[in-house]
């Protein structure tokens, strides 16, 4: 029996204009009279999928999901204009007021944890609970680990080789140079209308690998689990579609190249602002995308938080982590 809850459909959906070029999509599911709970997707740029509606008890929670700027069903797709962490925090406040909520529980995995922490530190009075999973603090050290030759490639040399092979040798010397090359290449693809993704449903891996936007997301998907082959990643990305690949890759590279639009170690520096918020931290021992050191740092900075370390799991949300999360969520009230 799955640890995830059964499939459900939204009971309410809507859109709102940000006033600076973005049109954002949101949805609500679960219990309209339940405990308000905001889900923040990862990436940045991933958008929300139906799976995310299955994470929380639909009888207990009023589950709110927002596609962040440029992601999912928000428009324009993959737009980098006026797309920073500060903009996303402002959007969350617009949505909270639009829904008539004073406070809500905020949950986020991966990049969602980064945004959840930044939002809660800025608007602690409106956060009744905070749950972060697969913690990412947006620091330079984390970015260096993931996109430099001295980091993640030690454990995934095959995935790293596929990722970095089109990058000129001179641009492989640092994470910043790798990201610069990728961001430039992806912008060129965007301007051309992503021609290599046009036949995603039938294209082979060899057909798609020349695409920088494809390679970027492929690299993350291959390293997010204890084992995920290139062929399995391709099948998954076919299901998610070209818009997902484009928005995830472009927006993520845009944020990472700008240090997630955070000051150095900002989320640890300002962790004291979370002291009065009921809080839980969930991380996996073998998370190679976001190594557990960041979760340990956050737990030390927030000693009041319930910290759970899953012994055998990677970065991705799986049955293993869902079992632990379900138990964590029973401890949160309105």
C-alpha cells in the first residue's frame, strides 16, 4: 500500500496577475475547511504536478499549490524577467491575502525549502508551521558541489560526463563558469523556440542530448535518486513535457547563477526569526543533490525543530520519505 494519499482533484483553481508581467496559476484541494497548508514546489522552475496533491491528508488539510513564476501553468513559460526570490515571496503574500488567510503551514522540498525558509523569515507572523524537506540553503558551497568538477561527479561520474561534455574545457573550471555556459546556451535555444524538444515524444537520447535545456534537467533527475538511468529519465521527461524541461532548466540556471538572489548564508543568519514557529526538518542521508550538511546546519540553527534523517534515500520524494512525512504532519495543528 502506498504511503502517498489517493489521487484527488482541486476543488478550486484560479490565476492572478502580478502587475509586472506574470500570470500565476494556483489550486486548492483537500478539505475546504481544513488546516491551510501551502505547498512550494522545487526547482526553481519545476511547477506543481498531480503527485504533490497526494502528499498530505486531504481530510485534514486545505492544500494550496502555486506554480511559481515561469513554471507549470503560470505564464509566460520559462520567463526570467522579474523572477527573483523577492518576487516569489511577494507572490505568496498576494495569494495568502487573496484566499483570506491569516496564517498557513508552509511546506517545501528542495528549492521549495529555500523559498519556505526565506518566506517564513520575512513573514513569520503569517506562518503557523514550517516543514522543510531535502534542505537547500542556496549557498555558494552547495552550488559548487553540484556543478563543479570537484563535487557530485565523484559519485555520479557518468551523469557528470554526460552533463559537462558539451562545455568547453576552459569553462569547466568552476561551477560559475559551467552555469554561465549553460545559461547562454539555453537562452539561445529559447530564442529559437527549443527546436530539439519539438519531437520529445519520439526523439532518442542521442537526438536530445545536444539540447542544453535537456541536459540540465537530465543531470538533476539522474542524480536525485540512488539509481536512475538515462533511459528512465527520458521516459519521465517525455511524460512531463517540453515546457517542464524548458522552465525547469532555464529558471534553475538563472537562480543558481545569481546565488538564488540571497545574501551569503542568509537563511542561517536569519534562522532566529523562526524560533516561535513550530518546525520540522526532513532530510535523507544519501541526498547527493543537497548533501545533508545543510540540514544539520539548519537543525543546529533551529534547535526547536523536529529533525528527521532518513537513512536510505536520495534527493527525490519517495515512499520512504513519504512515510516519515506523514507522521511528521500529524503533529501540526492550525
